C-alpha cells in the first residue's frame, strides 16, 4: 500500500514539474521569435570603455588584446585591464602593450584583496571608477572579439536600455575538436538560448560576463556590487538581477553576429565541473521570481533523475520516466533548433542527443555541490 502511494506521488510530481518545464519551453520558443537586433543611431557616438579583469592569463591575453585593440568604432574608446595579482608573465605583457598603445590601453594593478571580497568584482569596480566611458563593454582575458564588437553593442543601447547581454560561443572544428568541447558548445548555447528568450520575456535568467555591456550611470545608480561583493561569482548575473528588480524592460540580449565573442571551452572534466558549480552557486541570490522559475526547472530535472533510479523497481515509474524524458528531448530539440538558427550554429545539432542523456544528472549535481559545497577558482 505504502509503495503504491509513493509510486503515484513520484509520478505525480514528475508530471507536474514536466508540464511546467514544457510550458516554459513554449514561452521561450515564442519569445525567441520576437528578438531583434538593436537600431540605435544616436550621434555623437557615446564614449566607450572596454574592461578586462586578468589574473595569470599570459597564455592567451596577447590574442585578446590584439582583438580588442582592433576596434573600428568611430567614437572615443579606451581599454582598461586590471592585473589582479598575476604571478606569471601577464604584467610583462600588459606593460609591453601599454607602451605600444599609450593613449588607448590603461593597466590597473591590484596587489591585494580585502578578506571575503570577490576578486573579479573588485577589479571591475576599480576599473569603472577609473575609466571615462559612458558605455562599459566587458569581456574576459581569454576571449576574442571582432573589430565590429563595440559598434554593434552600442547599437543595442536604444533609449531606456541600461544593460545589454551579448552572445559568446565555443568554436568547434569538424572532426578536430574534442568531444568534451563539442558537448560544451551545445550546452553553452542552451544557456544562451534561455538567456535570450528570458530577456525577451522580461525574465532575465542568465548572462555571461565575457560579453556584457551596461551604462556607467546604471552601475553607479545601483551602487555597483554593494550587497553582493562577497559572493565570489556573479559579476554578470547578479548585476542583471539588480536591474531586474525594478526595471526588467531596461535590458536586452544582442543577437547581431558582429558582436559575437568566442571563448575557450574547458579541456578537462575537472575544470568543467568547477565552472558549473561556480555558475550554480549564485542562483539563490536572484530575484524571487527568477528563483522560483529556476527551482521548478531544477525540481523537474531532480525528479527525472530520482524516477530513473527507481525505474528498475517499478514498471509504472519506468514508463512515466520514459515519457517525461521523451517530452523533454522533443521540447529541448524544438527550442534549440530555433536557437541554432538565431545564433547561426546549426552545425551543433548532432550533439543535442548526447547532451540530453547527461544534462539532468550533471545539472542537478552541479547545483547541489555549488550551493552546499565548495568550488575552486583561480
């Protein structure tokens, strides 16, 4: 009797969360159809500051600097790099570039971090205090931007827009890229699709700090990272959540290909695991509405894992789990197909099915360890 009750409870919860998940995907699908590129043509062009926080990035920072310094933006722009206690050749490389581009590149050296303060948030805050730009464009020290990046981003700042979440992706080469890189590429795209659709729905779920822009006046109006400065992650999402609290309409996602940024995938499972835990650790600090939506998605993925474990002991649970998984796969694929077209990455479609089999357990474990465990960050 008790076993039957537990079986029906498990199936009932799985069905409820599955319906919510599919309803959310329908909303996402419709929202993606409304996304458009920005068309701001304000003159004169606003002053722009590119901000990069760097710590021990000697391996790739030359390529990053070469890409950001090649901008064709017609207005005034500058580049600020915060050297955050680097112990490799990063300071030497930055000094070399600063000497080569004295009017364009500025280096801010950080020698110490107050106890409990997020290093990256402090670096960004210090650069914002020192820079001159009206529009702040942020990327990471291991990313590559296009010469059209600034101009494309600025076009998104139509009247009333305070923050623009840009698109970044992991490049892959057919028959050359590792399986772990290809699977990350499609998984990362799923997050970008959710972020794009969410912003179109005035429901800001996620963004990425390696392609993000906002007005300096907005940053100051919300007192920057005050109240979240001690949270190690979230220099992007948590700032967005501040804006979402009272002006969810004042942000948008940029889908213009001229603004896309490339980023490196994690080469090992250990690196990927630490990154995903870090991403998950900040979600409890989102607005109540966003926490509710993400919690419902998490509960569906959790129930899918739980019922999958229980399936060998109950035929009814096995059938319910199979149906829920098939519905999830179909819903995900339909949504991802639209997202692949939006971001011109149709070649990744073949990796969708392999990712489906690990998406639920990997996400659930990353969230649990991210919220209740520890993660490593340089």
